[in-house]
C-alpha cells in the first residue's frame, strides 16, 4: 500500500519585493488564495506570482503577465516543493542540494494563468494538481455597436493605466516600446492624455522604436504616427546592428522554443539592451503585449490547427490556449499568452526593467470577451482582421478625443528588420530552437 507523505518543505525562489500589487498587501493576497474565494482572488489587483500554504495544502496563482513554475523533488525526509519563475532557477536549486539526478526541464510545471492551483498530499504517488478558475468573463454580451465596444475597451485600458500610474514615482520616466501599430499607438496616446489629465508632464514619456541596421518599416510607421498625432517630440529611434539580434540567446532567456516567441524576444532583447545602455537608470516600460490576443488579430491561415470558428467561439483561446482540461494543454508551458508572457517578462527582467501592459488585465480582457465576434465577423477572416483597428480607433476618438492612425498589422520582429534581412537575422526554425533549448540542461539530464 502506498503511503502519502505530506510536503515537508516549500522552497520559494520568487524574489521578495517582486510582487506589484495595487491596493492590497501580499499577506492579504495570500489569505484570499487560502480562502478559496475566487471572486476575492479575481480582485487581487496588479502583477503577482503568489504561493500560500496551510498544512498539507499549497495554493499558487499568478497574473497573466508573469510566469510561476513548480517542481516536486524527493528527499529522505519527505517531498520538497520548489517554486520559481524560471526553469534554470529550479535546476540550480536542485544542483545546490545534490538532487540534480531528479531534474528534467519537462518535469517542471507552469501554473496556468487565471486559475488557483492547489496541491495536496504530495508524495508517492503524486496526485495531480487541481486548477480552479478565478476569471471567467461572460462572452459575447455586448451589442454589435462598434462605437460602444471601442469606448468600453479604451475606457478599461485607460482605467488600468491610471491605477498603474498612481502607484509609480511621479518623477520616473516612462518608456513605450513603440512600432506605431494599433496596440502601442493606443498605449502611447492613453499615457499622453493621462499624464496631462493628472497634471503631470508628458515629457516623462518616450516612444522607443527599434531599427535594425537602420532599416525596418516600423521606423517609418512610427514617425508617420507621431507626425500625424503631433507628438514627434516623444519619439526616439533605437538603431542596433543585426548582430545584436540573437535568437539563440533569446531561447536562453525565455526558456522556450516557439519560433514566433523566440524571434519576438530576440528583437525585444536587442531593444532593451540598447535602452539600458543609453539610460542606465530607466525602469518603467509600458508595452502593448496582449492586445493582439484580446482582439484576435492573428493570421489564422498561418496555424493549421485553427479555424475562424475555433478562434471566435473558444473562451480566451489566444490568452490561455485550449484550456487546462484539454489534451493540447502543455503542463510544462501552459498555453496561449499564458505561455508567451515570458517574451516580455523575462526580457524586461534580464535588463532590470519593470514592465506593464494594461491589455493583460482582467478588466480589459473582460470587455474583449464580451465582444460578439461571431456576429460581427460572420465567418469572414477579413472582417475579423479589420475589427481591431475599428474598435481601437473609435475608442480612442470617443475617450481621448484624438484621431489615431491605423496601419496594417505587422509583427515586432518583422517591422524592425528590413524585408531583405529577415532570413539572415532569423535563419533558425523551431527544431533548431528546440534543440538549443535541450542543450541548456544537457549536462544534468
């Protein structure tokens, strides 16, 4: 008969002071987790990666914008739960304790976003964790009025930026990684108006646009956007050599191998490294990550697993993937942006930046989920792709009183590099990235 052993130790490697909670302290947030009140957990405001314990019961939860991993190790006096943000932190802790032979990257587990993960009686055999959803917004409840949808969406974005700004040092400069696209454009305009409305100087604000070897359409698009909104004084082009874009280093930083995430992280790292070199004390960045996921602005044709019906009919598909109960859900990585958040979070952490995106907050996602996508698109890819620009530009006009230029969608990694250089800058593929990732821990697996 197997005997269940309780968890003897919990090793929490998440750094003290890393929580970015708003209006609540960490102790109260942990109490909410243990109380299993999902509505109370939903109202934990801010960016968090939390763990709480009561006897044999361990609960973990995170916001969408940051990772939390855990690993169960065995020792002579009972099992040990290790909690960290990164796989390599878990590996290092196991090595330090002489437990390297227990490690494999795939044995680590990611806490899925928007769920409280509960572990009980962990021993031999190990029972599966239980995931309880704390964010489940109603879907398709808004009317098909694009003006109304746009206003509510941008009001939610503006509200999240306002709460975030109130918690920051009023003298700290704010950077926006800026392509002139819909998401970063809306962020810049909202921040600009917010600073004015709060009686603060918009001179705190700077729009950083990456250009690799002096090329890329983002540079021209960003200048056009700023000229048409009369905000040229906020722009700064950050030119880096193509050698600064290193996809294999990006694999190391994000600990993942999905091609688009690796390429995005590679250019993000190049941009952040250059900003850090220019501005050694800069800390605050606000980006547009999550905006594409909210308004379903990805080319369906590029993914053979997707149809427009699956995209518009599955709850938070781009934010969470197929869901924790799905065969396709990755225990090691989670799914959707719940997995992809590392392309922003890990890169910002690498260079000491404190990043934020209002598009990842439940209030904003809740509006997006309430959009009646199926009715608005009627099965048309073209209508779906046009929706984002319509919704956001109408919302900016209604809430801010500004006209926002709308340009065709372009991925960050493609906009920062000239078309003739893309193949040279990104010569790898997922198989090569996966192989490189596997070599990172080859000595210990």
